[in-house]
């Protein structure tokens, strides 16, 4: 799996998940429950992961649909 997006912005993450789902690309959100460890401050970024073989398509899709999302390279 590869990191597609790192963000602590739930709106960005939700948008990215919806775009990926509509394209039929499976994703997984890492570090979603870290807010418990950090005291619910929201400072630790969540990592939106995709399979290695889906990364290129997912990255292109994110760059097209939301150019200001921080796509990892």
C-alpha cells in the first residue's frame, strides 16, 4: 500500500474517499483513531492509502479532481 494523501482535514479526506470510491479504487484510512492518543486535537494527519497497483490512477484522479489536495509522490 502507498500513501496517497496525508491530511488532518476531514473534508479533504472525505472528498478524496468519495472520488476514489466512484472510480472503483479501494482505499484504507490509516491513523483514523489517533485522535484518542493525541487528546482529540486533530494535529496528527490521517493517511489515505491505496494499493500499489492503483496508486498512479488514484494520484492522476486526485490531481484532476482536486488540484489543491496534497497528493504524496
